C-alpha cells in the first residue's frame, strides 16, 4: 500500500509541470497568432554547366612586338621591304 501511495504522489508531482503547459484562454486576451506555412523550395530543373573558359590569346607588350619584328626582318626581306633598313621595317611592323 505504501508503494502504491508513493507512486501516486510521485505521478502527481510529475503531472504538475505538464498541466501548467496547457494553454488556457483568458477573457480579453486574443489567441496566439499561428505561424506562417513553410516556404516551398524552388524546384531545381536540369542545371547546365557554365560555359568553359577559353584562354585569351596573349597580347604582347610593345617590347614583345619589337622582338617579334626584329626576328621577322630577315624573312621579310624579299617582300618589298628594303632589306637594309631594319629600323623602318620594325617601326612599320610594330605599329
């Protein structure tokens, strides 16, 4: 009998906090506002990969162009250029 009585008392104490959480309506106090519905995630369709990055051709500096024209001078000698005037050929080739 003692055991039963202690069990009932223990359950009574355990039920106390649970009963305190039950919402009661008080006169003059509006009920709580319900939470909004969850947002729907956008549907992800077939995703195409981004276009591949193509390397741009290297644009040389002025010095690179001068070196290229100096190296091209012996081969361009027979194309109507004066083969003895390297300076004018390089100026024409660079610009």
